C-alpha cells in the first residue's frame, strides 16, 4: 500500500487531537504531544480554534518544547506568550540559540526579557546584540552567531584536536570558517577535506578563498536566491569591514522561502501570512474591510464606464450578454503575465536591463492570443446572434483588451516595485481595474459608434 503523505498525516493527527480534546483526555493529549516535533505542535496549534488551542497550550511543557514558539506565526505567538507562565518562558528562552532568541525576545514580557538577558554571559549577550542590530529580513537577522573559526596557519592535525576538545559542532556545519587573528574573513575549509587530507597540511593549503561571504545587509530574499543558485548548505556573514559575524544555514533559508510563498499567496487577497486563521470575527472582518473597500471603488469605476453606454445597451440587449466576456478574458490574460513578472521580480530575473525585451515579448504574446481568441469569440457571437457587425466588434474589443492586458500585466508590477509597493499586494487590483475599464470601453464604445 502507498505510504500516507504528510498532508493526510496532518489531517489525521488534527482529527485525533480534536477527539481527545472533546473527550477531555488530558493524559493522552500530553502523551501524544510529547511524541511530536515542536514544528508539528506549532502546526497543530495554528489549526485549532481559540478555545481548543488554549486547552492544548496549557498542557505543553515549555521547558522541553519551548521551540514551539519559534514555529508559530507572529499573531498566535503573541497570544500564547500572554497566556504562558513567566517562569516557563524564561526556561524556554534560556534554551534557545542566539539567533532564535533574537527573533523572539522582542515578543517576551519586559520582566522576562530582563531576566533572560541577566542569565546570559558576556559573550552570548554580545552575540545577541549583534543579531538584534540587523533587520529581521536581512542576512544579519537570519544569521546564527554560533560558528567555528580556525586560522590559516594551523595544521589539520591541530584543527582536529581542537574539534575534539570542543566535543560538538553546530548543526548544519559543512565547513569551517577561516579568519585571521582579528576575525577578518579569509575563506572556508570543507569538513570532508579536513577528514581526508594529510594531517600535516596547513589550513591555508586546502582552504577555499573563492567562497564569497554574504554581507549582513543583504536582504533575506537575496540570500534565499543565492542559496538556491549555488546549492549552499551554509554561508558566512560579514560586516562592511569583512569581519566575520556569523553564518546562515539552509534551514533558515527554507523558512524564508516558505514565508515568501505564504506572503505572495496571502497578499493577493490583501491578507498577511501571519494572520491567525481562527482570529476573532470582528478582528478578521476589520482586516478585510480595506481590501473590500478598494475593490468596491474599482468596481464602481467599471460600472461608471458601463453607465455611460446605458442607452446603447438598452437598444441592443446582446451587448449586455457579451460584455462580461471581453473583461473576463482580459483579466485572465493579464493575471498570467502579472504572475509571471511578479515571480521574476521576486527571483531577481526581471530588471531594468531586460524590461524592454520582456515588454516586447508580452506584447507579441498579447497580439497572438488576441487574434486567436478574437476569431473564436467573434465566431461564437455570429453563430449565437447571427449578427456580423456585432461579432466583428467583440472580436476587435477582445484583441485590444488582450494586448492591453498583456502590457498592463508586465508594466504594473514593475512600476509598483519601483515605487516601493509590494506588487503581490496591489498588482491584482490595479490590473483588474485596467482590464475591466478597457474591455468595457472598447466593446461598448465600438458598439455605440458602429451599431446604434
């Protein structure tokens, strides 16, 4: 039998927890929670309504499962922290790595934060301050300060003995970072080379000096793109003076990629990826009001255009029947281009250097699709209403709107991005307005000129 996929497992686990919650079997709930990874517990909490979430949260031992707070979204994390015992929060925070603590410490109550900071030694406190000095969506915000540095004049035998003294190495360590005495980054040395090369060789003889470090100010999106392009497992992070600050590992980058995907999907509906799915009704309604209001304004604009041709529509009812086709086809065609360009901007494939060629290509696609579907729709209209003039009008309107849709789908996200506005958030609304207005105007305008 085929293995159950992860989505089915999550669904089955959620159903099982629902049953245990409603049965009030706290002992079995605790036992089941202890078998789950913190990320799985976080997913479960995000999937539960507020009242059930509170019941499960009360059963979680933060001293052993404090990492749960790192995996839940920001809105739910804030709510869970409010409901947690301060002593448990302190115990959980003290067990976090420096980079994880930097992500969560701003959400902790002030008295908890003070106790956590007081419990850190000077070295860890300096590491925490370094991690918190950079924005969360930058390389500096992503990095982990837990690194192993070696000097280039050491022999491999000395490095191996040094690692044995340490007793353990940080997770996701595929290479050691080489620095000088002042902490200036020089290069990297693969662990495989350390283990397989002659122990009498020096680090400088086998290290790679071609591995570029990542500037701490680089955006998280650029970091993710770099990891993807170069198949990196980890990468060093440096300041403007090339001094080593820390490193970024692939698990951090996977989180960035997931967050970017969630952001793109949710933004198209005017929502945040950090939104609690089971947030209170009034709060959820208030958040969606702005987006609905904007959509209403764009719909009113399209209706205003239609209103100018009220007499024309009354004289030829077929126009009202065919009118939505032109706008709908334009909207779909534009959305295809819009999605393609937004993805290109996100991955760094679209820039001013190739924008003109992209516009030319999308214009050609719009012309070809416009001619194809104009002929098809014109034929359908002719067979339906037996009106040659009407079929020609809808064909011409279709051609014009698909061309405009292709150009708008390409230019709108580039213009929004240049203005510092998230294309995923505003692009769809602007595009829909353009395709609706142009579609109605072209179709009804031609009809008013040529038929009525």
